[in-house]
C-alpha cells in the first residue's frame, strides 16, 4: 500500500506490549514448575503476598522506600515468625 505511511521504530509497540506485562510476569514465574496446576496453586497464594514486598516505588524517595520496606519486613516477621531480610554480620 504505497499511499499509507508505514512506520517502524523500536518503541512504537511499547503500549501494546506493556499491557501484556502481568501475563508475562506470570509466565516467567511458571517456568520453574513441573505442572500448570502446581504453578497455579502457588501463584494463587503468592499473589496476595507479593504486593506486600513491592511498594509503588515510583511514588517514594529512596529514604521513604527504605523506611517502608523496614516496616513491611517487620510486619512479615511478626506474622510468620520468619526473618524476611538477612542481617549484616
């Protein structure tokens, strides 16, 4: 079609690709599982825990992020009784 402008550029398709980002994350996470059922069971439980350790980083300064993560790891330790972050020796 000679009358139509055809544009090709590395970043033109980013908007479409970014809409698939959550799907791609789940696919990547499933690679280590032997079956899709096992992956789905794990991801069903993990999907509630994962956001706890991933604050909306773009809204925080580095100091705020460190403080927020310290609070979140303290809460995690209280809830589970397991240390979430290794301590420096």
